[in-house]
C-alpha cells in the first residue's frame, strides 16, 4: 500500500485543492494519484463512447451500410493509432 496515495497535505484546504485536481486529472489525463487502479478508465470511456455512436449511427442501416460504417471506423482507428497506449 505504500506509494499508492500521495503525501498528506498540510491543511484541509490544501487537501481539498489536491483532491479537486486529482479528480479533474482522472477525466482529463486518465490518471489519479489517489486511485491508481482506475488508470484505464479513460480508455474504457473512450471505447464505450465509440461503440455507442456506432450502434446509434447504424441502427436503421442495411447490412451493407453497417459493414461499411464499421469498416471505416476501424480504418480510422488504425490510421490514427487510437488504440496505442503509449
């Protein structure tokens, strides 16, 4: 457990300030100094967003149209390196 949480701030206002920026960095950068386990949260949210948009966009599409949309999204993801974790 050592090294899992940051050092204790001197005052409670400093603690609230640090907590605010830790929560903000969770959604902005995908990292959180208080909870290292949720480092993959940003990748899961991004992936679920793309899946939701794909389902929404292809709800009333034909099989050929759905295949075309999914293929184009796969190509876009591959070209932009969206799946790289580095």
